């Protein structure tokens, strides 16, 4: 069975869902650098060759597009970074410091930065500026698992003096 072009009739969001499901199942991996690239893991190769059964089941609820149409980029929504630009300097400084800390944490963990936290979660953290791990769990985008894994380090960043 050939797999070439198998996703060509799906939109970008549907392809991302497939990639995320394959990553979660262990069929794909990501290179551990600033711009991760997916690659096929040994289990993924075995599934493609039908040596082992595929355990991933996806609901196909996306509208299929004609195979000849070119992919169009979705319009960008306003990002957290753009929102921060219109905020007070202290909030901007906290957000920038949190982004630097996120990059370090991601590098140490060997994961993309968005796995540690999305910009919107960092903005919420910079805005709410919690003082404790318990307070941090009430901030949007910060569940118990992320707080347990990254919270202490990020609280240290929030406790720093940002304005000279």
C-alpha cells in the first residue's frame, strides 16, 4: 500500500490532528531543536508496512478539498505577543522573561517551546503574576501537571525585578 500523497486532500488543521495523534501513539517523533521536524519512528514504519495493527482511530469530520487546489494559509489571529506590545512596560518585561525561561525549559526537556506553554498561557501568567504554585494552577493554561513540572522555575522568574 502506498502512503504518498495520502493527506493531500485534507486541510491544514486536519493534517495537524493526524500528526498529533501519530506523535501521541509513538508513530512519529520530533527532532529536538528550535524548529522541530517530524520523523517516522520504528513503530510507525512497522504500522506503515502493516506488520503491526494501527491503534490510532481518527474521526474524519473535515471537509475534503479538491486534490488540485493549493493549500491556503489560515489568516493569523492576533497573537499574545502582539497583545503584549500594547501593555505597560512591566507586563512586557515579565512576558519576555517568561518566554526566555520557557525556551530554556523546552531545551532542557528536549521539546518544542509550545509544549511547555503557549504564548497565551505565558501572557496570562505575566498578567496574573501568581505568588505560589497553588495560585498558579488557577491561571488559564496552567494545570497541575504543568505547574508541577515547570511552575517553580517560572515563579522564580515572576519574582524577579524587571524594571531598572
